[in-house]
């Protein structure tokens, strides 16, 4: 047979339980912050490495012989297209 009364728990026991849980939350939070700091440090390091690598790749691409040749070929292609357009206009005017 159940009673309608709530099981009695003294106030000091509730307070002890409260502080226990509060301390556990604090410890878990500190532990998480320490772990998060490690990951944050690693992320910053990796992003810095990425930026340096990307910068080197761009410089290498700009300074490579094949890139220079490709730029010159592109300029020649644009020049030849421009010359063709000019010739076509001159022919249309005649």
C-alpha cells in the first residue's frame, strides 16, 4: 500500500547532493575546457600551415616555367583572336 506522502529527505542531505552535483559539473567543465584548448591549439596550428602551404603553391605556380609559358600562350591566343576580329570588321566594311 502506497502513501500519498512524499518520502522525507532532510534539507542538509539535499544541500550535500546539490554541492556534489555542482562540483561534478565544475570538474567536467574544467576537463572539457582543457581538452578544448588542446584541439583549438591544433586547429590554429593546422590552419597556419594551410595558409603557408597555399601561399607557397601560389608562388610556385606563378614562378613556374610552364605557368609562364601558359600565360604567354594565352596572350598570343587573345592577340590572334583580336587580330581576327579586326580583319573581319575590315572585310565587312569593304
